[in-house]
C-alpha cells in the first residue's frame, strides 16, 4: 500500500518524492507538509506538482494522472463567445489587478461557499507575482472587475490556478484572452490541473502524467518572465 510522504521544514525546497508515488485515492495526492515558500512553489510547478488544501489541513501537494491541459491552438472560440467579446463591453488586460483577481477567486460562491485559497495561499501567490512568476488576466466592464484568472508562468507553460466570473461568460473571456496571448509570448501549454465540463467545452483535454512530464521537460524554464499584452491579442471572431 502506498503511503503519503510528509515534507519537513528540514527538507530542501526543491525536494519532492517521485511522482509515481502519488496515491490513486485520493487521486494524485503526492505529499503533505512543507511550506509555501516561493522556492518550493517554483520547484513544485517545475515538476508538475501543485498545492491544494482546505483550511485547517496541512499543505497538500498533488500530481494527478491523467492531467487536464489546454493547448492554446485548440481553444474553442465558439460563435457565442466571439459575439460576447464583441458586444458585451468587456475589456481584458494583464496584471492590472492581481490581488483583486485572487481575492475574487477566493470569494464564496453559490455552489461552493468555502475556499481553498487560504490567507497563506494568497500571500504565497502575491509573492510569486511580485517576483514575476505569477500573472493575472482581468476582464473589466464599465470600469469594474467582471471576471478573471491567475496562474504561474514558467517558460512555455502557464499553470492555471483559478478563475472567476461576476458577469456571464467573463471567465471564458479571460481564458480566451490568455489563449490568444500564448503564441506571442512563447507559451505552448496551459495547465488546467483537474477536469471540468466548463474547461472541456473550451477545448481542454486529458493527457497522461508521463506525457505532461515530457512537455514540462521540453518547455519549462525557471527564469521569471513577463506576460506581455497587446490590444491585438483580444480575439474578435469565432470559428
């Protein structure tokens, strides 16, 4: 029987057990403990590991198999979404209000009154943002934040963490904007972590953990990189 690996404060930030040791139940749970230092988070993402835990739990580290990903060129920009972008007054941008985006992602929702974005998680990703690793997409309407997403960029991979909508389809607009920005920024893959019908409808699909690891070895780099925005990147037509 596989047992969960516990990380201690004495372990080097870059040390994690082999991904093959991840549990099958709950699926993908690899380790617990450690901390949310920037060094450990970057090391985790580099290997395809991410933190996800509830208030009152230790830090839990995950590496699911299969892995849900979105190749930017496979993003499904449906006609209805293109019409929304054209006609609903949305304006998408990058890194304008990172802390507001993460706070909105952490806010209670009708179907999920709790949140996994604890104050410690918030602080950790704000630090990553200030170091140039974490980025946000903001979708504004009428001067107010209507939707958005945030995640971590390492080279050619954007590791998506969370998204939110305060207006219909605003999170889809945010993902459309990110997908459009990938090619000009040299991003070849968006990591979506876990499956959902929402993401599947937009083109996300499952690949094996081994395939995902191969893509990370090919595309990940450890230097902080900007996510450059252009007005031309905002998609205007459907397909």
